[in-house]
C-alpha cells in the first residue's frame, strides 16, 4: 500500500475489510477510518479531535499513530499539532484491535520462543485458531495470550492492554507469530509490516517438480467470485491486492518439492494462492487442490503411499520458519527460527525414503 491514498482506494480498502470480517476471512492488519470534520468545528489539535471522535482509543494511542505516519489530512501526512479545520477529511489507519467481545483467559500451553517487556514471539501449532470469533470463541491463541499476560479484555474494559498479534497465520499453518505487549510496540512493529521490512520466511511442500531453482510470483490476490472462501490471482491490476512471493527450491522429490517462500507482502492465503497459481499447490491443501494426487505414478502402491502421507500431514504443508524485525524499544535487529514441526518432518522423511526406492521413470503419469 502506498503512503498516500486516494479517496477511491481508501473506500475500497474499507469495503474489502468489512467483507472479509463478515464472511469469516482474515482481515488485513489495519483498520481503515475516515473522519469528516463538520463545517461548524472550532479549531482544535488533530490528536485531540481524533481521540474525542473514536471509541476505545486513547489520545496517547492516537499520538503514537500520528508519530508513526498513519494519519493523513487529504493526501498529506500531518503531525499531532496540526489544527483541524472545517471541511477537513482525515483518513488514517490503526493497527487492528479486536474489541467488543469478552476475551476469556484460558490456561493453554504456549510455545514461547522469546519474550521481554515489549514483545513476545510464539511458535503456533497447526490447528490452533489465532483470534476468537466466527465460531471459535475459546481455545484460540488470543485466549492463551490473555491467560499468559494476566489480562481479560471485554467490551467495557478500562485496561486496553492485550497481547496484540502484529500479524496472523492460518489455522492450519504452523510457526512463528509476533505479539506486541503494549500500544507503542504494536504501532512500531505494525509500521514495519506496513513498509514490508519484516523478514518472513516459510517452508512449504508443494506438488510437482518446480523447474526453476528460484523465482518470484508477482500477482494480485483477491477473492474468488465463484467461491468466497477462496482467493485467486488476477492479471488485471485493478483487481485484487498487490502481492509478491519469492521462492527458492530446497529439496526435490520428483513429484513434490520442498521450497522456501519469502513474503514481500502479506495477503490472506498468499503463499497458498501464489503457489497454486503456478501449478504447484501446497501438499494436503484441500482448499486449493492439494488434497488430491497431482503428480506421480498410476499404480495402486503409489496411491496408497500418498494416502499415508495425507494421514501423516492432514493439513497444508506450510510452516512459518523465520521471523526477523527491529525491536520497537531497543532498535536492535532480531531474528528467530522455528524448526519444522513433526508432521512435516515425518512427511519429508517418507518422501526421501520413497525417492531412494523410486520406480522407473517410465511408470510416471
């Protein structure tokens, strides 16, 4: 997203986020707002005006947002001492904060990779929902964080602190997630996602033997009009949202490939959609065609082998392995690694063993 927005672009962002929230999709990591200043408004500092016109948001949080470059009047960035004038149109984004529902603290074990006063890095297991809502009000990562941090957040909570996830990964994706433990950390970290300076590296097992050793997929991503639970790529630059994934082959197994994917942007289902778009859907990714035999031999023994593989790893074979960022308080560059989980490790072992005894190439497809 550019640092300047037209009114049309801004309205489109608001409409798309509302749709994703209503239909159970993963929203972007920012809420988009617009305030139209009344004709009779007396001159007032913009930070005070915004705090008075936004629910559940303190003036301090507004000032942090302005300081990090999230607030525009028209198409221009402004400072906290800007004087609001009648007719001004204030457009701004705020890192997403789920409010209006009780967050039930639950004693759910967390695999914590790192923690200090400002940030927490957690290694999420596959199958764990990240946020409450849409049929998942308990047993989520946020419920576990509420317990760990000793905080309960409800619609009338005076304490706005919460373990704030700076980004999200899908329920059935495993790996590293970044949590901000206070507002200042959240806004600073969210800014790094906003300008694409966060390092995010995933390991994925995909169907097929990718020809190139490395490559880049630059294709807009938007909802599939034929299935609103899916996303797809668009050649039309006016459709979808800009998305870029860089991939590199790590290991080849003939019929599947282990790849490293580095995200330049962070769209919903980005790696899953991008890899499927070039004919290499993620192994066992049911939503994007990976839960069927895409490559291999015609023989029953091979089909049974694949069925066994699906049982070992019955979810998309995707793991958020590397996370790098600049610490919001110290300015130090931090980088964390998460080893592949057991299901993907076992899956790779099976494929290595199969390749060591692979049948004659004439038997393939």
